[in-house]
C-alpha cells in the first residue's frame, strides 16, 4: 500500500496533546510530594517524643525574612517566564538572576540557622528525635532548592551565551513549575516545623 | 487485504563487529532496545532468584537438614525476595511497557528517550550493587556478606547495632537507586501515553494495555517514593547516627513497618496491573472477540489503584493495632476484591461464546485466571484479622503471595512472552516446547504452592531454617521441593525455547495472531522508527478496521 492512500479510515483535523515537559514535571512533582509526605509524617509523628532536649520551642527561631525571599522568588521566576514568552530577553535575564539571588539568600539563611543550632545550641542530627527529623526534613527541602539553583545556573550560563530565546520558553516553564513546587513545599515545612511544631 | 502490504523490509542484514553491536546496545535510547535490555536483565535475575529459591527448598526437603548454614539460609530468602520483586518483576514489566506502549499508541519512541536509558541503567546499577554485596559486603567487619535482614528489613534488625557491616547498606542503596530508575520510567510512560498518542487515538480508544500501564505508572509515582523516603531515613540512621527507627532514643520500629507497607502493598498492584493488561490483550485475540466491558475494565483498574493505597496495614495485624485500625484495614482489603472480581468476570465474558484458540499464550492466560482467582480467595481469607492472627507469618501466607506472584504474575508474563516474542524477534516460539513448558510448570507450580497452604495450616512458620520431624510436615515439604524441581525443569524448557526459536523458529510475519492493535501493523521486529508514517485511528481496534473495511468498528462508535 502506498503512503498516499492512508489505510486508516479517518484523520481528525485537530489533534493537540499536552506538552511532554509539563506532564513529566507534573509526574515528578507528584512523586516528590509522596517523598515529602513521608518526611512530614515522620516529623509530626515524633513531635514531643524526644527523650532528651533541646526541644523545638527552646531553639527554633522563625525565619521570616528568608521565607519572604524564597516565596518572592516564585513571583520573579513567573515574571521571568512571561518576559521570555514575549521575547524580552534582557528583562528575562535580570529577573532570572534575581530569582537565583533570592534562592541563594534562602539557602544562606538555612546555613546561618544550622550553624547557630549546631554550634550554639548543640543540636545535631544525632542529638535527639527532634534533631533527626528537623535536619532531614529541612535538609531534604534545602537539597531541592540546591538542585533548582544548579539548573537555574545552567540556564543563566546559556543565557549569557545568548542561547536562551522564545523557543526555550516551554522548557523554562517546566523549570518554573519545579520551583513553584519547591516553594509550596516550604510553605508546608514552615507550617509544620515553625508553627505547628512549636 | 493482507497486512503484509505494510511490511517494511529490515535494513539490518550485514554482519558487523561485535564491539560495534555492543556499543550500540549500551548507548541506545531506542524504546524497543531498552525494552529488550530490561527483559533480558530481568530474565537473568529470574534465574539467579530461582537458584536461591532452589537452595531454600533443598534445605527444607527433609527435617534437620544442613545443606546450607542458617546464616546462608537467611541471606538466601532475603536475596530471593528482593531479587524477584525489584530486579525481576519490576524491570520485566517495565520492559514490556517500554517495548509495547509506543507501538500500541502509534508513537515513534517514548516521550523522554534519554531519561529512558538513564532509568534502565540506574535499575541495572541497583541490581549490580545488591549482588556486589556477596563480594564487597564482608568489609573489615567479618559480619557476613549479603543482606540477611529479610526483604522488609524490619527495624531494629536493620539498625547498625544488629546488622553491622555494610551488607544492609547494599540492600538499601541498591533499592534506592533502582527505585529512582522506576520513578523515571513511570514518568516516561505517563508522559508518552498522555502526549504522544497518534491522531484519533483518544483515551477512550486506547488499547487496554496502554490504559493499565498508565494507571500502573501513576501508582509507581506514589508508591515507590515512600520506600525511597524510608530508605533515605534508614541510611541517615545508619550513617549519621540519627534515630528514626531507634527505639532506644524514642524512635519507633512500627513506623518503619508502616512506611514499608505503604510501599509494599500497592507494589503488588503495580506488578499485577500490567499483567491484567497482558490478559486484556491476549484473551480477546484468542477468543476472537473484542474485550467485554472496556469502560468497566478501565474503571475497575482505577478503582483498584485507589483502594489499594489504603490496605497496607493488613500486613501488620499481628503487631497489635487498635480495633478501629484493624476494622478499617479488614474492610478496605475485602473491598479491593470487588473491582478485581469485576475484571475476572470481564475476561470470562470475553471468552464466553468466542471461538477460543488454545495456543500457548492462551493456555497461560487461562492458568492465570484460575490461579489468580484462588490467590484472591486466600487473600480474602487472610484479610480477616482474626484469621490472620492464626496464620500470619506461616507458610499459608507464603503460599498465598506466591500464588499471586507465580500463579498470577509469572503465568501472565509467560503468556506475554509467547504472544509478543514473534513481534520482538521476528520468530515464532515453538508451540510444542511451549505446551510442554506450560504443563510442566503448571504441575510444578501446584505441587509446590498448593501444598504449602497445608504446611502453613499445620503451623509451619515462614523463614524457618529447619524443623524437627513431626506429623505431616516432612511429606508436605518433600512434595513442595519436588514441585520446585519440576518448575526448574519447566523454566529450562522455556529458556531452550527462547534460544532455539531465536535462531530456528518459523518466521512470524507482521501479524501471526491476526490481532487488532497497532504493533501488529509493522514488521517483526519493528524498524527503528516504528511507523513509516504516523498512523491515524478511528476505533479501539485499528487493524480490524483495516482488515474489514466493509464492517469497521468505527461505524459503531
């Protein structure tokens, strides 16, 4: 049979399916949510079950400034994506760098907090159940922030080499989805660790 | 019209140096080659896991036997369980999904070909790490090599204090790594099915195999990940001195059980749903009828997926939960039997009134139906908490889940091998050897696993190293071991069939079974690009429409 006479009976005129990057990232987010759920459950389950101190109430301080940094980076990355879609590459690069700076600032905040907890309060991952669950939950989140920043850094390098344009905006969109997820997880972690957990 | 009209001659005919061929296989991102890599890898581990099972059975053939030491025995059942679940069942099902899903939905490859290759090599590395423990597990500790903590690795047995040396770490890291591979493949399958269907293939026209693999992959995303999380916690405990599962510091051993079984039970459905998918493709073709109750099949599958997420603690009735938890898990466990029953009726409804052809794939499919039904019934028995208190951790449970995994999953896999081997290699498997394989395996299977039920009811505990001669046990265990040997012979026949038919089997042609899904429209084996022009479909059985233009399915949609 020649290719001209299609063996199949009907060809639908419009056939549009979702972008694979969006679906793939949505799946990854579902999978990651399950991982975080287990860590959050462990944190809540072990609340107040530590045999020795220090307790969360004694040592934790609410990191409001750094939380604001992280959450506002969600806004900047969203705006960056919009700018790229409209072809404004310069504004995109500025907003993109701002996102990286805000994310890095958040990580710096976590580092400061851990430094204080370890050296001033003597709380390590092996001190008690609070230390175990706190460092793993917050650390798992921080690891995700780090991965995000590495990927953003790669985009930044490509951008500096003038290789990021409108064609890449769908891919930037998937990265943006990841970052929104990381921020949403922080809202949960923040609520559990700093509000409920104290 | 003959379907040969669409044949595309294979271009790979010249002989090339083996290094080049090997290089091609190692660096491939083609979904068909990766599918075959998954399957070959899993078959290798099937043999390894089978050898371990045989060692277990030889040890138990008579009372007070000392064929292996107790330490080796512990390693054997740990490695047998871990291998069969994570490095046989999972990869082989992913292999079939990889191979078949793009062909069935009219796509040229998976959505993320490189992720696909990455996932396979992660899984391969996981298996390698697990088995490297036999060599590297000893370390400086002299504490035994391979993992011996059981495939659940319950706390505190898996804690550093009770499992010194790195053997448990090989188990943990091996499973963690292969788990990431599974997540990658699941993402890939979902994205492929949602984003790469050919024109006209709405979700409602998709082959059931694609539908069921979509559900399975969705389940993998939320069931493998709790295990990964728990493995990370175990690693933190063992390496950084944390206390997640350390009862000395207020930690809980029970929470490991919960985390493990939140993964462990849905995992059974992750494994069985692709087998349902094989059944839903094979039974209609050999009954010469379209599947009965397509929408109900999809609905029942989704229903199983949801309900199976809330049944995990039926593995934990004996640890002493409160009566509310017990009642909840009894009810949900019984409820999951309902959609499963619907499926069995649908397959029977498909066969009813059809002109059933008893080819080897169909024989295995019918074996599956009977055995999976019995496995489900003993499952309903065990779902009742008081009954479970009597028989939990006995050979009755071992018999039950081997009925699911061997009687159900493995039979379905054999059916799939006989059905799709012609597509993958271009050669038919021998029907004579196939029938011999079927009857031998059926005999061995029932001798082994039917009899295990009785040993369990008589009180034989699982994972027991040896036993005193006592009424009933010796004869039963002897029969069980003989059955295992018969299964080994059947597997040998299967392997001989695979190898022999690859070189000498009759040519298959495009469509040896006169089937209706898109993979049979291309040559066997399919060309690298699958479809010369992307097909466009108008019904659930595109090849039926093609072969019967006077009475296409699309007329009735």
